[in-house]
């Protein structure tokens, strides 16, 4: 038996976990290793399993049912949960689910190439085509998409953190970032009925590159549905655009040519929503909230995110304001 925990002091947790797993998994356990917080890789003599902790039994059951429904409706490009019996694994108020292990490709998936971005969008479109049929089933189970609330909270938190951020960024840059966010948010708030005019799907909620997994056979999977909600496709498309814009040098032309985006460029709401500097606000709020601004490596990453392509971002935002005068 091998077990690999990154820190000492986990022996009690390990033995409790091992004891519960041995009663559930119908194969000898060979190794347990921690991948990240509350996520573990369990190797048995017959198969491997990902063990993931959830805050409640209800959340685990929603994940199990949702991934099963995806498979049944024809979306095979994700994992399934193993359910060996009805008794849950509960340790330290976390309920653990057992997820199918997908052998990863030697190269991690990124948004660096045109092909990978195109492939991710194709997979998302397939996902939406399937989840559009599941909305009626899950509309009383899953939360509704609340973009405006998230944007308002993120901006308010950033403004509260302004004094700390001024230690690392010039004041005029901070004021400009806030001006972009205020302009975008005020417009979106004024036109919030836009989202209600669009048909709903089940949004993934976190279309970062790490939630796409390429397996050893080069097949792409969509994983981690912790943030799913009911809302229009534009919610994920907006987030996807924010994720890839640094990879395409903040090129409006490149984004507009991408699969699914040409129609959105006809919508003033979407264009103004793109002006909201969500990544900058999110990462500064996170590093301050977690008191990580004394961590030189993490601070450098946030500074790089903010300043590396700042002039390209600024040019992109100015172009948006020319298209949609406010």
C-alpha cells in the first residue's frame, strides 16, 4: 500500500478514508494520492478512480444524476460516477463521490492554439444542444444564472481593495480599470432584460482550459460541473471570450471569426459585456481575499495578467466603445 499526502498530519484522515473505501470498492486498493484539495486519485488492482469531496450529499447526487443524464442524452464526452452502494463516504463534513478516471494526454489542454479553441467551442455547442433538452428537468433543481449579481459583487470588492492594489499598480491604471467596469456594468444593468430574451441551456459556469481534458487517444472531454446553472448560452460564451482574448492578442477580428461569435457581435449587450475586465477584478480580489499578496509568485502572476497586454486590452475596449457609443 502506498499513500502520498503532501503534508504530514494526514494519517487519521487517510486511515478513515482507506477503511471506508475498502468496504465499497470491489478491488484491492494499491495507492491513494492527493491531486489537490479534496480531490484524490485512488489506484486499485483493476481500475483507477478520482475521489472528490462535495459540501453536501445533495450536491453529490445532483452531479451523479446530471452526468448520467448527459450520457443518456448522447453527450459521451465526459466522465461518469461510480455508485457501488447507497451509503455515502463522509469525512470531516465532506461527502465524497467516486468519478471515472480518464487517462490524460501527455500534453495538457490549453487555449494556445487556434485548433484547441475551435475544438473546445465545438464541444461546448454539443453540450448545449444536449442540455437544452434537460432544462425542464433541472429548472427547479439548479440555480438560475445571475450574471449581474456576480459582476456587482466583484466590482464592489475591487473598489474596497483599491488601497491595497495601489501599492502595486499606478492609480491612473486602477481608475481606468474601474471606469471600464462601471461603464460596462451600468449599461448591462440598464439592459438586463436582454438575458430573458434568450433560450436557456444548462451553463457549465467555468469554461477555463483546465475543465477540458484530452485523453491519451486525443479525445477531448468536458469535466467539472460544480458551477452549472440555468441560463442562456451567452453566459458561457462571454466567459470563454474573456478566457481566450489574451491568447489571441485581444484581437476583435479573430474573436468575431470564431465559431458561434459572429452573431453575438451583432448584439450591443454582448459587446459592452466584453468591456467588463472580469479577469483583472477576479484575480486581484482573490489574492487579497486569500491574503496571498505577500506571495511573490502569485503576486507576479496577477501583475502580469494586468499589465502584460494592457495596451492591447485598452485598444480593444476603445474599439468596443466606438461600435456601441454609450
